[in-house]
C-alpha cells in the first residue's frame, strides 16, 4: 500500500518538500508587505511568537496524523475511527482550493515578470496596473504556471514533488543570498534595516495580530492538511519533531531574509515601504530600474525567478492535498486526478484573475456585497478569498486539528507517534510543551482570535484595539 501511494526517499527529501511548501509567495511577497502595513518590526515580533510557540506544535500534530494513518487529509480521520471529524479535512481541501485559485494568479504575475524582463520590458513595474488588468495575458501566464505544477504533481512523490524540491530549494537559497549581499551594499540600507528590525510596540493592534496569525499559518502551510498529506508519505524512522523544527526555522528564516533583502532595496531609493501588495511588483522593479539597465535586468530577473521557484514548490503542495484525497478515497488514477483538479482550480480562480482591474465587479467585490471596511483600499474578490481562506479557515483548521489530536485521538497516541524515530521524546520538555500547546494554548488562543477576526473582517466590528 505504502509503496503504491509513494514515499519520500529520505528525510532531506521530506524536509525540502515541506519547506518548499512553506516557503513561497507568503514569505517573499506577502510577508514584507504585511510588515510594511503592520508597522515594521512589531509585526515581525508577533509573527515569530506565533510561529514558534503556537504553530510549531500544531505542525508536529499534523505530520503525526498523516504518518500514523498514511492517508490524505480526509481519509486520515476515518483511519483514526473518527469519521465525524473528517470535516476538518474537507475544510482543508476547500481552503486548498481557494488558496491555490488566487495563489496561482499571483504566481502567474511573478512568472510573467521573468518573461517580460527577459524580453526587454524592463519598466514593467510602471505598468503593473495595466499588466494585471490584461487578463488574457496574465491568464496565460497563470495557465502555464498551473500546468507546470500539475506536471510535477502528476509524477508522484519521489519523481515529481521530491525531485522538484531538491532542485528548486537550493537554487532559491543561492539566489536569495546573492541578492541579499548586494542589497546590503546599497546606500540607505541601514534605514531599511532599522524600519524592519526595531519594533515600535504601539503599532500592535487587533488587525495587526490577526494578520500576523493568519500569516504564520499561511506561511507554514498549516491548518489545511497539507502537512497531513506530506506526513503520510514520511517514513516511520524519521524524527517528526526535529523535522518540524527545521521546516519552521527554514520558513521563518527565509521570510526574515526576504525582508532583510527587500527593505534596504526600498529605502535605498527613498520609497515608502507601505506599498501593499504592490511592494514587490511596483516598488521593487522601480528600484531595480534605478540600478541601471544591465545590473537592473540581472537583479530583476533573478528576483522574479526566485519568487517563481518559491511559488512553484508551494503550488505543488496545494495541488497535492485534493489530489491525494481523490486518489486515496475515490481510486482515481493520479494523472487523471491531477489534471482534472488543476483545471477545476484554475476555473475557480477566474474571478480572482479578473479582480485586478479587468472588470469592476470583482475589483469592488467587497463593496458590492457590503463588507468593505472604511479606509481599506483593496476591495477585490482576491482579497476577500484571502480573508476567508488564510485568515479564517487556516487558523480554524489549526484549532480543530489541535483539539482533535489532544482530546479525540489523545495525547498519548500523539506522543507515541512522535516518539517513533525520536527515542528520548517521551518525558522530555518538548513533549510537555507540545502537549500543553495543543491541549490548551492553541484551542484557547485560536478560538479567541477566530471570533475576533470574523467580527472584524466580515462584520466590521472591532472589539479590541
Ligand atoms: N506556505 C505557502 C506560502 O507561504 O507561500 C502558501 C501555502 C502553501 C499555504 C501550501 C498552504 C498550503 F497548504
């Protein structure tokens, strides 16, 4: 059975694939602009606390559920004799669908920027608005991106997902280090670092906390069964706690380095860092342009290649979640499952594709359905899907997974699974902390923030801050 489903060939393969899932647009595109909007280092501190104290324990539980059952995000709950709880997996699949539907649109922009820059359209950043509104063009880039994702996933675990991660992740790290070293040599780099690294805690308010939490879950690919799915392909000898720690560190490390690289670029040109979603696609290319035609093209092309690689290992994991479900539970052959799911998600993504200026219905979506917030600038369908999936469903999924692991599956069973490949686990401080976090910390903190987020985002009611 296991051989048929596929298995990662080594711990490195698993860690690179899971870190590949985690490291994506969330780290390089979303994290810096959330930092910009959320007031700089204060946001960074909140994000780090959530990642290590809350998300890391939930991650070990997700991987353990997957490895124990060797089934997909829905089937795993059946295997643990809890069919009623399989709705967590179904919610996860829905989140995966929604996230991939808009994620692929942005990935298409990143890929499109590589092509445009190589084709000599160097000032593409000045035409961002026209570029994203040109739905046929960006739709074609998105289609190529989705097809590449599907191609990789159709080759299965070792020959598809693991091989791609082993190629793309090291390339990504090398490109990142080169760009970071260069950015730190620019004049004004220090101002960028100050904005990024010196916290002003007066800037922390409700929405900053909700975004930091949503960002932590999104960035770690947590709360939607992606790690149940990847865990189901992990060998019993591997140490889950250590792997989860490495994945969290890599993810946080790369988000951190992305900011460290980006803010010096931005401040070196005296540009405001609060550029929202456009920070990467408008502000940064403008900065590259100022570096002169040769250096600018090289740096710009490298940067958007980096972004596309990071996105690809994430879209692969997003697609694998529903595919594993269809393959395991409905016995559909992998190739067919992959292409059908990919097409369906692409179609679901069309409103997001159109929500960036192609038609005003989707651009003003939140205003039209009456949930736009005062002072908010982005009312698009794509932003709405992000609120629903990233900021609401993922933390909700994380909360339910914690409750399930602690009280339904039971802590002892979780510990037993986590002790496989980790002899000293039982009785260790790590075990005590993980049990505390999934039994009390995560359910309490996540349910409070869940209620506050829903009130704030969808009813415009702000109870705190
Ligand atoms: N972690 C990815 C990122 O930061 O870009 C996004 C993501 C991938 C979320 C896979 C959820 C997921 F299952």
